[in-house]
């Protein structure tokens, strides 16, 4: 193998500037400070060179000028997925290759969620100012803010960055620029340099890099794009409703994309090649933003619609190359499906950030089958790596789908500080394009001081839901190609909270159920997942006006007590196959007909919808043989809870006089206990010990996984060897 990985030796990630351990940037409001000090070795750029075009028999644009100096200007852009690009620029230094700007720019109020700082990139561009038309780009450099935040003091101080031409028209270094970049979260103190003097004082610049240390490297990202499945409808008209293509992009590098296919299950079967010109030093591979894979909808005459995105870090591509070189399914998540089709509505910023892939999505938006590998371009492989326009399909092996059944039991629901007392609540399970809903139950109040908290006891076993599980079915990667399970809680027909469960947690599929996979597990220990699931607020569908969508999105709203399990048949697993193009086309036509029925007005549309629902229910009853049924509540055990309540400080004032009458309430299950009231204070002191009897449901631990004969024999051999070692000692 050539490129980054030769033989069995892998390049250490630390040699490329990566930190020893990957870290996740915390949530908060950040301030970005960018100070552009000076540049060197800049060249003037001509829009077109007739002489070079005639000599090389090719159209030469944006070439270096040898008879003049540039009118240098530096531009700073804050690129953030889901938001408009913020731009700043310096003054123009006329006719000089070594401009001195020494200007500082601020980007305030960058509010990000946990891990979303990786979506923010600072792009520094040196340009040759033009009197007519747009400025001509000399070179650019990208800095990922998450990498800068991991530096000491959360900053790059007087760092020389190498500029490169991402358009590939000019090779090598295009000059260097000296910058200071700081990424400060609310509460962080900026670093002090020198003898405590302000940053605007003496510069004391470090030495620029040596001439042999500015040569950039070129990496080739070769990706095989095979197929996409379960894409949402993005256009109101047309049978498919989407012209899907996949785009790969990274910072200011030139993006690449596949062909567009008019289908919700497109088959591209082609290769794409993206060139990454990476400068040495701090602006190298470790400072690049993650590779972004975006599902797009092509629209003629207007901006293409964004379906969803997923990111892959270069650390993973380098340290685990085998994981990405084999074709695998990548699931995409974002805002609710078909939210772009609603009339007189605007997609919120939170939904755009979900679609960007840096905030946990609240709905499934499709999956893509692809593979990729990163190659370093050298002198002996330059020009030999080219993308293929047509590659063979791998759906015969990786497109197989195993029909399995999802079993679920819903026991109890608790909501915190809500105003839904007396309303009807339902719990639904969504995996892929399949959905299963429980009967509704009335929410009851906890009473007294906890009047806004409510609960409902369901105690239902839902009818089994048939889903198609994509490959792989077994092994350590089982369930990674399948979409996640979304557990939604709706009140009054509106979703107020959800929980996301990875499909890999439901693996392996239970194949030993008596009577067939449509029967539930016989014993409590056979259920794969059971217990309380924390619910997060749905800040898109149930947004409260005047509150931040991002802060509301991460706020817990309650919990639900469930049991979930997947059951399948070994025979159907061996007979699993992929859908043919004719079957996929027929499935899309049926979905389009259903969409037309949903939109049909008048009595004709209502009768058609009722007939379709009745036909679906009859087919389901015939297939399942049973419906949703009532079950007994979980067995409960009584405990004695001992709680010691001491004091609280800096409580908000609840009275007009600037004080409150606080008391504390402890709730566990349906049992509650209260302290006494402290009058007219915001710093109450109770210092009380309370004993209360609580009754909690018993959730048994799942049965341990059975070992194979080989594993059991190896375990016995290991135990015997350990015993022999102990005897020898």
C-alpha cells in the first residue's frame, strides 16, 4: 500500500500535530480574537496570462506577476455551519510584498453546544486588491477553533502560518502570515505576554519559518460513493421529490461531489478525489476542520437544499484506516423529516445546526454506503491516482436487509415542570421509516408543591413492529449500519421530548424465541434494554417563545420506563437480500401516492386516507396475530430513604421586596417529603434529616451473553493456566 500507510507501519498522529488524547470542547459563549500582524513573500496576481496560455496550450488564470508588487489586504472569515459567514478585513498596504497591518478583530457571542466548536473555522486569506472586480486571492490558511482551544492558554501567539493556493493553480508556498488567535469561553482570562504589558504594546515577533520549512504537503482523499437509502422528500413536486447527491468538503479546499440522482434511494457507484493542500506547522493537518459529508438536493436556478451532514475527523482516518477503507453504511440525522415542505414556515437555526451534524439530531434523515482512504501525494504517485467514473456495486453483500421485530413494553412516564396536567400523552418508537405508537394516557399531577410535575402509568405491551435491519448482522460492528431508535413522547399530538438509542445497543438480535420472532421474550432477563430513559426537550416542534432553542434542546423534560428487544429468525437472516431497482422504484411510487392522498382535499381525500389506514391495519393484524395489550405493572420493592438537607445560597427573589420564602421538596417515585419554610431569605438553612418510605419498580439485569464452545474452552484453559501459576507461586 502506498501513501500514508506503507507496509504495517502507521504514522503516529502526534507527528502530524494531533494531541495525545482527543478532547471535546465544552458548551458556552465564546469570543474569538484574531490579530493579523504582518506577512512576507507575497506575490502579485494577474487575472490572466496570455503568454503562459500560449506556451502551455491551456487557459492560465490567477498567475503570479513578475513585474509588480501586490496591493496586499488580509481578510478574516468565521465559517460556522448553519450560520452566515462573518467577515473582517484589514487596510490595504500598497505595492509591498511584506505588508505590516497589526490589526485586531473580534467575533463576539459565538454560542455553541458541546463539541460544536469543531464546526467553527477561521479562514485567513491574503489578497491582491483590484480596482475593478473582485480581489485576487494570493493564498489561504484554515484554523479549526477546537484545535486552537486545546493549545496552552487557548491561543496561538505570534504564529507564522504558511499560505497555500487551494485552487491548485499555483504550487508550493504562497507566502507566510503572522497572526495571534485566541478562543476564550465566558469566564476565561486572556493570557498575558511580556512584562504584563498590553497586547497592543511591543510586538516582539518571533522569527519567520525557514525556507525549507514552508513547503506544503498534498493529501488525496479518495472516496467510493455507492448508494443512498431512506432520503426525505425535499421538493413539493415530482415523484421522488429529491435530486440527491453527496458532497465532500473540508475548509477552503475545493469540494467534490457525486452525480445527482432523482430518487430517494440513489445509486451513484462512482469515485471522487479531493486534494488537500496542507501547510506545515500549526496550520497543518491537525488544524484543519473535520471532513464534512453532506447530502444535498439539487435545485435548478436556486441554492441547493441541505438534507443532512456527518463529520469525520482526520485523527480517525489516520489512526484507524482499515475502518474507513471498507464500505460501510453512514446514517445521517438532523431536524424532523419533510420540515422543508411546510408552507409559511422557516427552518430554525437549531434545525440547521442539527443538519450540519455537530448537534445531536432529533430525527433520521437517511443513510449512505461509502468508503474512503487518505493518501499522501509524493513524486512517484503524482498524477497516477485518478477517480473512476463507474465502479461496481456492492449491494449484493452490503445491501442485504434482515426482517426482524421490535418488541416494546411501556410502563410509566414522568414529566418535570410541565403544564400538561390533564392532557393525553403517547409514547412512540421510530426506527428508520417505521413507527409504532402506544395508546394515550391522561397525565396526573404530583400534587401540592409539585403541581406542575405529572406522571402517567401505561403498562402496555405494544404490537411487534417489523423493521429491516441492514448489514452487518453479527460481530463487533453489528447494528452500526442501522438507524438509531428514537423514543418520542407527545402530548396533545405535539412532540415535547425524545430519547435516542443507538441500534448497536439492541444487538445481538434474539434468535431463540419460542414460537417465532413475533412473540415477545419469555422472561424478564431476556429483554435487551430495560429501565428509565431520560427525555430531552424538543426545541423544534415544541419551542417556547423567548427562550434559546439550544439551551432548551439540552434541557431534560422527564423520563420514561421501558423494555425494548429485537427478535429475528435464523432462517430469514440466511435468506436476507437487497431490494432490486424495480422494487425500490415501486416503493417510491407507493410513498408518492401516499403523499398525494395525504394532500388530497375534500371527502374523496378523506375516504382514501381512511381506506389506506384500514388496509394497513388489516395487513398488520394478519402478519402479527396480536395487538397492543394491557400487562401487569413491574414488581415493586419498598425501601427507606434517608435524606439530609442542609442549606441553599443565592436563590432568585420571588417577592417584590427582593426575598423569598423557600422550602425544599424531595421526591422519589410517588413519595414526597418537605422541609419547613424559611421566611424572607434567599439563603435558607434547613439542616434537617428526613426519612421516607419509597416504593420503586424492580428492573432485572439482562441475562449475560452466552459463550460459544470455543470461547468457553479458551476460558477454561485460561483459568487452568492461572491456577497452575498460582500453585507455582
